[in-house]
């Protein structure tokens, strides 16, 4: 590559808010690039505004009038002399039209070309491209269904249960599970008309429904010189209503051999659409070990830190480098995960009341610290959580030498964290780290919903107001009790180390 092809950004505009804006500011700062952000009326005193070098008002609180104003954002970038725009995730990040506007304005998008976003934005188009590229897709139809007769015939040949999907659907919308033939006719009509109304495209298709799969995704990085690398997988099966809540890397069921095969498939997927920058190829992994392409997220993911923790690679730094035209470093071709990482998403939602959003003032915020702990947090103590946006406050990420150590560390960090004034999903995670299936790593994408539905996973009623000396006293008491009644842990007993310490019982006892 010739040096003249690379350029150096001096200022980047971040078209986002919250924790991801903070993450990007940090990446830019470390490279000596000025970080400019936009903010809505609701975000005047937000953490990204406080941390950035320059901050510009973009409109009233509703996203449509602020963070989604594509044209105004491009104009602002030009006006302030930014070289590039980083869209983060959500908002404009996967809008091909926005990417086109950025390109047309002569600015760099810190993301893939608009053509790659467009190709991956259509389920049918991406499915066709993946089949052509030899990437395994869920068995099913290859084109839009012309009518009910065609749907019936194809459904019979694939066999039930089935998924009926709108090609233009997304975010879990425009998709129906069909258990038996009797459900097809009504679902076909409904999905079609909904798709026409919501997405302006009534193409629908069917594919096999995979029972109890895992969601395993591959992080890829691609430069502008034809190099695409896989950075390994993330296990994202812990979802509530198809929304990820806890992620880890590596996956406990992915062997080095499977990792290599999934990595190669992901690289082929990226190459098939001329991808550049960071992207994620999502797969369903069935219990027999077969994997199928689900979709490609053409942006930085919420859960990118777990990959950073086990690879030592700064993904935001590489996103910027690639957008500047730099080639990927040769050592990125042979990255193996080291240790284990977990991420829990801290949502301002009340897990005791059906996960209703819990806006309000954060009266107290104490984030955990210590070895192997990372906080990607978008708020500060005294900050207001608005009703206008996604309720995710940030993420707690931990690293350990192996899964067991990472789990113990996660448990310890969750004991330290204090968020008061609003409700959060922390109590759910405190319960989760004691769940035998989670501890054993036996997960599937419906596991969390099943456990929440059956009451099996009671969010731990650990008082968020508990003071450290009280906890310490309770722990000490629990330890003494545990020692007094100490029986040897069953050989290989997966909860042995929890029980031994007796810490959980001690904390629960404080209810
Ligand atoms: P969206 O674009 O709306 O997010 P996806 O196609 O990515 O739709 O699917 C969303 C979720 O639905 C997946 O994460 C998975 O949990 C479930 N799902 C999708 N397709 C299938 C399938 N064929 N079999 C089983 N589950 C599926």
C-alpha cells in the first residue's frame, strides 16, 4: 500500500449518545484526534458532552428530531471541519441512505460502504449473497414467495416448525413462528400486509425454525486493501425477548476447529458484500454443532468489549485506522482468545416489574473496580436517565484467566456495584451468576425467557442500599456458618465453589 492512500483525521463527529459516544471519545483521544459530539435538549449535561472536545446541539429530545437528523448531522460535520463521522450503533448506524449522504459530502464514514449496508439490510438479498458465497444459511426458500400456493408447497417440503420472515424486517419485527400447517394462511397474509405497511416492502420468505439454538457471532475487521480477518466469537444466547443481556467470549461450546470454520464463513460473508471496517456476522448454532448465517450487523456492536478483553485488540482504534486507509496489521490474522470475558448490560429497567423502564435521577453511582474489571458507562452520579432513549446506562465487563475466574470476578463486581435512585437490572444478574445452567455454560436463546417465565430465576433481593460494613458482617457470618457445616463439595460439583464460600447465602440472608 502506498502512503498517499492513508490520511490522518484531525476531528471526528460522533453521531450518537450515551456509553457508545463515551467509548468513541476515548478511542479518538488516545489517537490525538479531536472528538466532537452532538446532543439533544435532553442530553445537555450528558457524559459525552462533558468529555468531548466540542459539543453541538442537534434538536429536541425525540430522536427523530435530533439523533436521526441525517442531513443536519452531515451539514454540521462539514461546517465544523470534521474529517469523518462515527455513527456508533443504533440511530443512523445501519442506514444505507445516511452512509450515502456521508460519502456524497466527501466525508469518511467510520463504518462500511453504503453498498454493504444496503446489501446486508435486506434479509433476502443477503441470504442470496451468502448462498452464492458458500456461507451456510438456515434451510428454506431463496426468493420472495409469490403467493399462498407457493408458500404452502415450500412449507411442506421444508417441514414445520417454520419461520415466516419479511425481507425488510428487523429488530425482531416482521417475523412469525409457525408450528403447524394450519397457521400458514393467516400468518402469510398478516406478515405481508404488516411488512408493506411498516417497511414499504411486502416480500416474505420462509426458513426452517431451529430449535433451541445458541446465538454465536463472529467479529470481523476489514481494511480497504482487501484484507478481512476474524477475531473470534461472542456467545450472546442470554437474551430477553430477543434482546441480548449478557455476552461472553469465547463461547464454551466453540472448539478451535469450529471457531476456524465459523471465522472463515464470516470472512466470506464480509467479502461477498465488499465489506470494510468492523462488522459482526451473527449465526445460529444448533445443538448438533451446525451453524447458519442469520444476519450481518454492519457496525460496532454493544458487546464489542468482550472481544477486546480476550484479544487485546482495541476495535475502535482499528475502526478509525481502517477508515483512514491504514492496512490491518499482519498479526491480526492469527488471533486466538486469551482467558474469558463477560459483559452484563446495565439497563435502567425494573426486573421486578416486568422490566418497565425506570427513568429518573441517579442519586448514587459506585462502579466496581479492581483487577480485570472494566466499566463502559455513559452516565455519572447525579445524571438524569431520560425516557426518550434506549434504557441502557452502560456495561460492566470482566476478564479472568478462564471462565470460572471470570464468573467469580463478575459475581464480586456485581456485589460492589451500587446504583441508587433508579431501578436497574443488576439484581437479575446477581441471581443469574448463581444459576446452575448459566454457571455450567449451558445456554440457548430462549433460556432466560423460560427461566423468567417459570419464576426459576428470581432476581436476587439484595438491597441496593446495603452498606459495605453490613455486607462484610453478613459475609463473615455466612462464612462461619459455612465452615461449621462444611461438607466436602461433590467432586466436579459445579456450584461447589459458591457453596463453600457461603457468600450468597450471607447476602440473601439480608433480605
Ligand atoms: P431481526 O433482523 O429482526 O433481528 P433475525 O433474523 O436476526 O431478525 O432474528 C432475530 C432472532 O429471532 C434471532 O436472534 C433468533 O433468536 C430468532 N430466529 C430468527 N430466525 C430463526 C430461525 N430460523 N430459527 C430459530 N430462531 C430464529
